[in-house]
C-alpha cells in the first residue's frame, strides 16, 4: 500500500507540533519528508523554495518595522505614551487595566510586534497593577489579550505577510486594520470596566482631568503618535512603498531617541540584537512555510479544496462560519505566520469565488490568527506574558474565559458586518 506524500508530510508536521518542536523545524520537516517520499523530485527545490520565501521584497518591511518598534522601546517613547494613556483613562473604573488596553492600541501603531508589546507591558504595568490591588491573573490576561490588538493596528506584521501572500494591497490592509483594532480596543475596555466594577478595582484618580495635564501629556506623546499617520499617509500619497515605510519608521524612531536623549549606544546595540533575533525567528518560519506551501500547490491541493467546498457549500455565510471554526482550531496548534503562508493560498481563492471582499476576508483571517496567540496549547502571547508575570497557565485560562467570549463576538462582527472590516476604506473611497 503506497503512502500519500502530502498526507504523510502533514501528519509529520502535526506530530512534531504536538511534541512542541519549534514551528519552523516542524514545517521544514514536513516539506523535507515530501521530497524524501518523492525521489524523482530534485532535492535542491526545497532549499530554493525556502530562499524564495525570504527574497520577497514586501517581506523586507518585517525587519524594518521590528527594528523601529525595538528602538521605540529604548527611546523613551513607551513611557511617554503610557503617561498619555494614564491621563486619558485615569478616571475610568479599572485604572491601570484601562491604561494597559489603550497603551497596547497606541503601541500597536508603533511597533507591529505583539510579543514585544506583551513583554514590555508585562514588565512595566503588571507589577504596578498588582500593587494597586489587581490580581496577578487578571493583570496577565488583560496584558496578553490587549497585545492582540497590535497585529490589527497598522503597521502590523501580519498584514505585511498576508498582503505578500495573497497579492492584496498592504497599504489598504494598513488602513482597514484601524477598524478591527478600534473595535477590539473599545469592547475590551468595556469588559475591563465591568469586571473592575464587580471587583472594586479603583480608578487612578477621582478628580477631573485638567486641561494643562492633558496638553502636557499630549505634547510629550505627540511625536510618537504621528508615526502611524506618517506611514499610512506616505503610502496612500505614493511617497513611499510599505517596505520603504519601514525604513522611514527606523529613521523616525532613531530621531526620537536623539530628541529625548534616551537612546544610548548600549541600548542601540541591544536593540539591534533584539531585532536580529526576532526577525530571524519570523523569517525561519516564513522560509519553511513557503516550502510546504509549494508542496501543496504542486499537488493542486488549493484547486481540489476550492472545488470540493464550492460543490458542498452554496452559501458564503456558511463558508465563513466553517472557515472561522477551522482557523480557530488551527491557531491553537500552529503559529500564525506559518498558518497564513500555508492556508491563505488555499482559502483566499475560495473566498473570492463566493464574492467576499478580499480585505474583509483578510481581516477575518488575521483576527483568527491573533486569537490563536492566547489560546492553549500553543498560545505564544499567553506563554510570554505568564513567563514574565509568573502566572500559572491554568489560572490564566480560567480568568480569560470572558475575554474568549468577547473575542468570538468581535470575530462574528468582523465576519458578518463588513463596516467593521472595510468601513475605514469606504470612508476614504478605497473600497
């Protein structure tokens, strides 16, 4: 009895992932297994496809934005933006928890890396939240869940990856991401407020915000908050491409470091090391996933799945429900970047066949992958945050249950109410 090479490769990948082998190694092993079972294929193709995945011009934006976000953390930007958030949310019930959510939203427009933001906020905010009476579990959950906003707010790395794979305008994805990001920010702040009322978590202050305090905080945070405007405006006006926008972000972050006198040579070197490590991890996954995606394309898996699904499902809404369920399950076991590189070429053509707007579908996929970052057993945000705060995973999951419900509600809104995913594009006449 002959073994189906694709099935064998897929099983190998899943088994390795369950054994907690690093994602890039699991996916590469699957691609290598396919070539081993297909001796007629030249072995060097697997290496060529991996290199091709890293040679994509739009992918250059990834190290640039990672670098810019790293330098932002060393330039005094985070502290100034956090102070601005404290002024805005100081009277809200929940105090620092509200600051946590709003800071993730604003920093999402500066760094593009959810793991970096979660690590930074876990170090800066969680200890202070615990001092003010918040439980370790609640503080950790708010930190991890709010970091989910980062890939949705431009310039999210997930948007760059999706746009490169599906040949969708990265500039349009950046603009469209504002809607889902704000949706999640507002709903999460409402949920935090409800829990804070029940648990008697106090606001930071009781007196009214003074105009002088607001203007002082805004003055300190104004320059960093201009970065998303510069990036999106520059791309839409044709001044630079999304890739070139990454270099603009680096120059801008270095300029802020000089203006604030906080970026030293030691922090510059440390920032470069962090950039190299983070980028290397992302690119290894992209290279391995690109090789496996080539295997699926060669075997005509996308076309077969398209024909099968279109033949079985004649309603786009049922298709979207099925896709959401499937992606939520996949996100629990496979890192988001690898999952997108393998699955987007399979699912995007089917969505187009049903007449689903490409940006709406992109936001749905990216949101699903973001949810996977805080769900067991592979939730990277969950592990990073708990590793820093020393919160037990079991306690984290129990505390996060209401947030999981909130995320499902937001996902349904994004999936079935287009205004949340393409509304901003329509506002600018781009959709």
